[in-house]
């Protein structure tokens, strides 16, 4: 006989159990922690501006031809509250549409190739607020739905309830209006007008670059947008903004001389099918642009020497190669278009593929199968290689070489004039038929030391054997000129123009420091790179032929590092004093 089965039952824990004699078998049905999933998805949108992208995508999916996104503030019992109003003239929503709007993972657009929304996650970004009100009209019926304190309820482990009113409204056109209060915890610094416009032009469907492929379905869609720092909304033109292509290279150089490469612009537009996935289509735009071109067409690019704008960015932070879906940039892949190191900054490039699989927050293409990404990468590299091997790329190289040469000539002219002026203003001293020049930098201190060592015997208690200018100037020296080098004690001597308490070398093996001057006072502490501390000890001359001595001392070290302050040392030792050069001086 088969073993006797006894049904044990099932409970709320999702388990069904059957007992067979002493053996118990059961199944587990996976469940979803609904409140936690709502919280995770709502918080997955790390950039608060993503609300703009989701709002515009929903309006496009609703076939809207006019979209308004207005940021403002209202007063409520003395509190300033961020209010966002999103409105479009799309097809509107019915009861099932409203249900999908507030649901998680329920999208009515899944499976429609011409729709952007497919995951049912986007509108959950609205849950980061204190109140969501939706008024939508479809075919003569208006629904008004309101959700209060969605995030607060979720953290209280409650699914937020939506209160809905429905009434006939035959005279009202289709469309949807959404009002959101206290979004982003009422923080408002990201919602300035320029920042919102920049985001709309770069990272939403309204900034689509599909117009480069003569796709005109959305060309008449209007967007009105207003930031908190603007009183009236601004109408934005549909489509991503690319700069005009430049004139011939030779003309550029004649017009702009040294800045000619910054004014270069050439655009490559290409579409086709992937090699290993021939059923998958792509669209690509590679605009090669100089920095000045980018600045002219994009007010948010940071200008050198100009005041910062809230939300501005450098070319390195924004430009390069973007992978896109729905013609909306998703993720940069600059490492695909690099062969020297930083040439991606020349590119304002987009590669669109509708078969990319995105993460829940549309922030990454990493859900895409690796073999498809590899195929896309190969196509990108083929386009990129064709560009860098083209005649116009060689023209860019020529333009940059000419500009660099021109810059070098101009720089040499300016440097020469600067050095002449410095020469005329320098202090000098005549000594032993030589004209000595007061040093103005570390190299001058070294040159003066070498000059004096060659004409005044034993002016310094060391003999220079080798010098290095890799990091400042330091020399290896020994203390006499009679002992062979192989049996001599060798040590470092550091040169400084002006000795400060910030000493960027080590005291280890350091015998002396030669500087022109110092403001360090007796008893002040100098710390080296290794953290060792020494005090400056200043000893006044013991007799008329003596000189002021400076030492860096450490009670735990028997060696005192002598500092030669040339300004004092040369006056006291050789009676050398420097004076301004006059118009009568010949050297």
C-alpha cells in the first residue's frame, strides 16, 4: 500500500504542507513586501530632477502636444512649501489608467514599441512628497485622485490609499494635471530655471536627438517650463541642441588664429543595423566640437574665469559618448572612444538602441545582455575609428599643431618682454669684476651660490658634487675638497628662495639649507614631510668678523642643520649689498 497522506494545511505564511507518515513535504510561494518595494523604487531615483524626465515621458506616451512643468512655492500656515504643477493635453486616464499610475510594476504601455514607459516604476518618484493630486479627463469623464503623505505611510508600513472622485464633464478636453507638494523633502536648490531647462534638453524625451534623422512625429510638441527663480514659464524647442557646423579649417585659422580649434565643429549622423544582431537597428550622432563651440551652444558649460552658475559643469563632466534609449541619454561610455586618454572631450555623441535593457530608475544599461552590449561597442568603435582616420580629423590635428605653434611663438614673445622688464627692475651688485643679480626664485639662489663658490674660496663650508632640479633644486655635497669621494660623508643641501615653515622635503641626510631670505623667527617650528619637527635657532655674531648663524635643531639629534640666509650672510661676510639697476648700468 502507498504511504498514507495526511493534509496538514496551509497558513498565512505562504506554505502548503502534506505529511506522509513521518515525512513532511511542503512548498513555499514567494511573496513581495509591498511597502518596502514602494520605498525602494521611490528612493531609487537619486537625482530629484528625474521627476521632470518621468513627467515628460508620460505626457509623450499620452500623445500630448503641449506640456507644462511649473515649479513654485506656496504658503501654508506660515510654512513655505514646494509645489510642482505638471499638465498636458494628452488622452487622459480612465479608472484603469489611474490604477496603473499609482501601482508599482503595472504599466499599460508594456509591449508597445512606440511608448517609453514599460516598467510601471516612473511615477513612483512622485511618492517622495507629502501630497499627490491627479486630475484627469478622458472622453467626457473626469477623475480626481489624491494620495496624502505617501512616504510617511510607507515608512509606517502602510500602503497609501488614494481617494478618487468621478464625475461627468463632457465640456472639458482630455488631459491630465498633477500637483505635488513638498517633493524631495521640500529641498528646492536643484529647481532653478536654467538647471531645469538644461536637464530637459539633455535627459528627457523633449531633448530627443531624433530630429537628426528626419523623424518629425514630435516636432510640434511644446514644453513650457518654469523654475523657482523665474516668474513666467519659458517655451522650449523640441529636440536636442547641436551647434552649427564650422567653416573650412583654413578659414577657421584665419578668423580665430590661436583659438581656431575651439571653434571647430563637424557632425556625423549614421543609422544602421548591428553586425551580430542584424535585426536590431541603431541611430548615432557624433558631433566633434571645440570648447568654444560647446560654450556658445550650451550656457551651462563652466567658463574659465567666470562666476559659477548653480548646476554648471565642465566639458569632462558632461560630454563624450552617451548610450540612449527612446533617444534619451542613459549612460556615458567614454572608455569606448579613447585611444590616447582624453579625446572624448571633443565628442558630443549619442548612440540610440531600442533593445537596451535599463535598470528600474533608467540610470544604467547594465541589464542589457553582454553579447548585445559588445555588439554595440563594436559598432561604436567602427564609427569612432572611421572618424579618427578621416581627412577632417587630420585637419583638426593640423589646426591644433598650428595653434600650438602660434601659442608657443606668442608665449615666447610675452616671456621675452616679461624677462626684459624683470631684468630692468632687478637689484644688482658689483663684486670682484662680476655683476651679481639678486635672486627672485630658487634657481637664482642656486646660480648665485655657484658664482660665489667659484670666486671666493671657502665661502661655504661644503663642496657641490651633483645637483638635481627634478623637484626644486637640491645638491649632493661633501665638507672638504681633499678627501676622496669614495671615503667622504655625502649629504643633501636644499635651495629655497624664501624659507617658510612649510618645508616640502625631509630632514634626513640634510646638511644645510641655502635661501635668500626668511621670515621665520627664533624659536619657531618647522616640520618636514616625515613629521619631524625642528626649531629655528638664531645666534648673533660673536665678534666683528663673525656672521649671524641660523640652525634647525632637534634635541634628539646631534646634527644641527645650518641655514645660510644669503641676504644677511653676504652682507656680513663680503659686505655685499644689492641696489636697483639704473639706466647707466651696462651689465
